[in-house]
């Protein structure tokens, strides 16, 4: 029964090199851990991974940390880990993008507080950010956010506020439904 | 998850490159609206259109707002009216046009197409009355558009009708003299007219279609032009062949069609109406950066109409169809590139500069998706010459198994080189000369029928 298992969220950061995923997952496997979901990315040469795994009953945070410390001690670069027990009742296995997902792109000059400015707007309008990445395009700093608009009061009102927000902050913002991006970039048409 | 570069490319396409859904068209069958009297028939027609299209425009606008992609026109296409009104006289057909106009106004659509019939195999009594009613019908209404199919590859060209319609075009222009002959812009003559096209003035809801259907016309010449420019810019140091550019057009057409399919399906679902086709046509608007002519120039001719222009249109038209065909479950019969002169600033300028002439346009239409479209010609051109222009264009369609159409506007009181403006999406243009006008009279006087070509015998 999966409910008897202990669920842990483990995050790993390190300088990127060959073999980190193998070493970490082998260590988890040796404790009987079964990986349910995993996200990994490399940011400016820095490896970062977050995973959810279920372990046999009575596995403790300490035992996982101990095993991963062994990986760290054998590694040429430091591997930092954070292990946390997950509450079963708050886990959501639905990793698909929600129905009311939009893509928000914000373009402007690189400056301190850029991301926070956009994030503040999202907070004020009850917009949940599902995915966030940044890139540089034509010399400008571009934030790409996938946001969930299921909890906003009114999209029309929010768009009006967004317009005001962009002119006040000298940022170009485009908010477009996620379906459009899927429709034009994927083979399957998103039909709801 | 979609990659950031793909997201940025898509954002550019929508925000900077004039991507829009040009038209969402609701097709409505009116076959069951025939009643004993013209008054009752008109009542039934109005009632049915209002019933089905009551929430059509607001639904399009809601979906458009949700996706933040403009839906430029909301239109209705109805069963060719000759089928509904057969047995009524011309004056009664004008009353039907008024009923259609009232219904279109009541549901706030931009245009309504279907004051139409098919006479390719012969002209019935009802067809004759409908044709006789066209000048009155189109000048006494605002939103009604008319079209007549005079030929098919299977049955040849009805030249008796072509003779009649040359005069109809003249009458329409003459009766709207104060608007530069604008009524003629609401009338189009076809060969192989598709029954499900969402494009005005030729939209109809053909026989054999569902009771009500949603069709979508997507445009996007601006998107394709920018994609080609980027590609040429990026790969300038490599040997970029036309096949590479065709591929770029195809891919971009896929993206553009997908947006239309998405929006059309959402509108259809919200209204609980079956979804018909997406017509991906590159139809320009008079806006800068939204031009098919510009694409032709990007593909390598400095003046549109220069040798090579026809080959370019052929490449463009085919690549657009290929991209669209894969993007949509069902692509409409008119997909391809349109070259409506008045509606395309770059084409209109080419006519002004005398680079693009009627004969070259005709050649280009043999490989584009429709035909001689929105061309202003001198008001002095006689009806027989207009019939002969129609006959030439119909012959191209008949022989090549394709749709061709003619929508010319003989601008009353103006001559070649003068200028006419129709306003809005209908655009403006210098009046194109018609060479050899008046020299086809004997041909037109023969009338009768041009027999179907040998390859109509396909069974």
C-alpha cells in the first residue's frame, strides 16, 4: 500500500558534472526509495534537482541524509542536499498544466528588482506562478512565466491593471493563453 | 513544457506580426424556411438566423478575448437563396435580401453571404429571378453579399449566365456610383465555388452540409512575411534555396492555421454547433505589414508583376496549403493565397506604378487560390468586355480543376490611372487599365455554353 510508505522531498544542488544523477539515484535506490517525480535543470553551470520519492516504512530523514552525505564525500564537487518529509495529504501528483494556464512574458531592461516587480503584480492579483524562466532576447531581459489564472477575480480587470502596470514600470508584458502555445508548437491540438 | 525560444517566437507572431482570425463564419441552412408566401418566407428566414446566431458575435468576442487573438469579422453564410426562393419573382428576391440584411443587423454580424446560386449546368427560372434581383438587392441592403457559380470542371461554363452577369456587374457599379461602384465589391462570380468557404463575398452554406456549422478563415500574410525575412536574414551566408523558403512558409502556415482551428473549435463548442473547416488563406488587409504583395517581393521580385511573379505565387499557394492541411482536421477548399488588389497596399501600389497589369494578374490567378479579386477597372469598360474577362477567368478554373472567381469594380465616371477608395478592409487602388476593351463582343454574343473539358470524364 503506497500510503504506508514514507514520502520525502529531496533537493540537490552542485556544480554540474557527469554522474550526479546516477550517484544520487543509486543512493536512493539502495535505501529502497522509489522516485515518483523529478525535475532537474542546469542553471549557469549549476546543477539543481528536486525529486519526490517514497521509502519503506520507518525510513527517516536522517538515514536519507546520511546516505546522501556519503555521495557528497565521494564527490569531487560539494553536493548539497535538503531532505524533507512530505505530508501525504498535501501532495498533488497532477503535474499537468491547469486549464486556465496563461503564458506571461515580460520584457524590459535588466535591473534590480525586475523579477520581484512582476511577482508582486502576480501576488496582488492572486496569480499563481507555475513555471518561471528568464532569458535574454535582443539585448533585453525576458521573463517567461506560466501562470495559473484559476483564482483571479476577473481576467478583463486583470488585463486592465496589467496595462497600467506595464506603462508605469516600463515593461512590455504579453499575456496569452497557454493553449495557443501548445496549438502552434505541438502536433496535438489542445481541445477542451 | 514548451521551450522559451518557442514561446518568444509565438509571442512575436501574435503581437507584432498581425496574426488574426480573419473571419468566423456561421453557416446556416435555410432550406426549411420556404413558406407559401414571400412574407411568411422572409419571416421564417429572419427567425431562423436570429435563433441560431443570437449569441454568435458575443461568443466570438469572448473567445477572442480569452485567447487575445483578434477575430476581425463575424459573418453568416446561408443556403444559396435561389434554392430557398425558387418560384418567387425578382421583386420577392429583393424582399428576401432585406430579410437577410435585417437578420444580419439584428445579430450584429459584419456580412452575410449566400444571395447566390449555381447555374453551371443551366439557368433555372428561380436563378434568373435571383440574378435579376441582384442590383436592387445589393444596393438596398448593407450586409448582404451575392455570388453566382457559373462553371464547374464537371459541367463546363454557362456562357448565357456569363453574358448576363457582365451586365449585372455594370449595373451594380452604376447604382452605387456615389460610392465608386462599391456594390460590385459585394458580388463575385465563381467557377468550382466551394460550398463551405468563409470568405466574402463568396461565402455560402452549400447543399450537403449540416444544419448549422462554424467555419473559420485564418489569414496572416504578415506572419509569413516576417518569418521569411528572419530566415533570409539568419541564413544569408548559406545557399538558401526556394525550397528552404517554401519549407519556412509551410511551417508558418501550420502555426497560423492552428490558431484558427483552436479558436474555431472553441466557438463551435461554446455554441454547441459542429465545426466545419479552417480556410487558411493569405488574405491581406490594407494595413502596412499585412500584405501578400510584400511576400512576393520578399521572395525575390523587385516589382510585382515582373517575370517570376507567377512562379512565386505558385510556390506560396502550395506551401500554404501543405502547412494548413496538416494543422487542421479539415481544411477548406479555398486555402492558399489571395491577391485582392484594392485590399493589399503593395499590390495596389504595383498597379499604380504600372508594374502589375490585368493580364499578369490573370496569369497569377491560375496558380493562386481564387482569382481576379477586388480590381478597380474603368467605368467605361462595356458589359461584354467584363463578361469576356469573367469567361477567361472561369476557363482557367474549369480546365485546372480549381476555384476561380472574378470580383471587378467598373468605377463609374473614372478612367485608368485615376484613384478610388472603398474604405476599411476593402481598401483603395489606382484603376487598372483594361486593354483591348470592346474587342470581345462577337465572342460574347455567341453565348451558349463552353463544354466541360475532357478530364471531366473521370468515372
